[in-house]
């Protein structure tokens, strides 16, 4: 069960990618967002999040996974009351995955996407579909839908903007997993175009994750292993 923590974190580099970049600008933006979220939380929300964080540490360190899983399950009704949509959704998705309720995570993501069509979350839903052994045609359609969401965002950005390359990467990745193998060349181009050694290493790692069959299968198997 603990292996589920790996794909949760890795997938969000595929999803959002911004968290994988350590530039001072991105860190400043992320810190600002985190501060805004903290300020938005009411006292009860902060309290239950503290309990959740303590349980996550216990989850990682405890030998009694069954007991810790039950504690997480019992906390869900209170987690559902967190007054920040972003924090509530993030924590609930991670909770469902940690306790092995992949179907519930999938359905919850579907509910979120009906109100907020975020491309990174759609991408993660497609990965869950693979782990749940949905039909190949449904999975390809999902990745095409995710690619379309990335394209919509891409069309609104200037190529000089910091997020442009990240969104372009997300678009190409989803087109690739929708069955369009020629998009591997587009991903290679992004890797080769990086001027910063740090960014180049990051995209090289992501390229391996997305194109190396063994690595990707390991990622999907790790998600599926908790079902």
C-alpha cells in the first residue's frame, strides 16, 4: 500500500509540472499560493489538516497499515468539510489513493472535472483508467480530452511565458499516450531546447518516465497494486 505514495507524487509532475521546477520565480509563486490557501482556511479546517498530516507520517512509518488505513478512512467525513476547495480536493484524492480506493478517487476526480476542467487532473484520471484496466479506446479518448484541455491553455499563452513550456509538454505527453507516437519527437525537442542544466535534467527524467515502457508500466502497476 505504501508504494501508492510514489505515483501520487510522480504523477503530479506529469500533471502540473510546475512543482518539479525549482526556479526562484516558481518557488515564489508557489509559496504565495500556499500562503493564500492557509489564510483561507478556517480553524476547524486547519485542525483536521494537522490531524491528516500526522496520520500521513504514521502511515509512512507504521507497520500496522490496516490500523492506520482505518484511521484515515474515519477522518474522511471531516476532510470533506475543509473550506478550501483546492486543499479539500487535493487531500481527498490523496487519501482515497493511500487507502486503496482507486475507483472512489476516479469518481471524485470526475466530479471535480465536471466543474473545473483542469488538464493536469484530467491527465491523472487517464492514468487511473489505465490502472483500472479500462478499455484502450476509452483510455485514448481520455488522453485526447486531456490534450485538448492543455491545447486550450497553450493557445492563451505567449511562448515567452514561463508556463508555456510546461503546458506544451503536457499537451505533447497526452497526445503521445493517445496513440500518436510521432509526439515523441516533440518531447525530445523540448528536452534539447532547455538552456538550464537543471531544467534539462528534469525534462530528461520526465521523458524517461513517459516513454520508457518499463518505467511507465512500473508506475501504473504501483497504482494498480493498491486496488
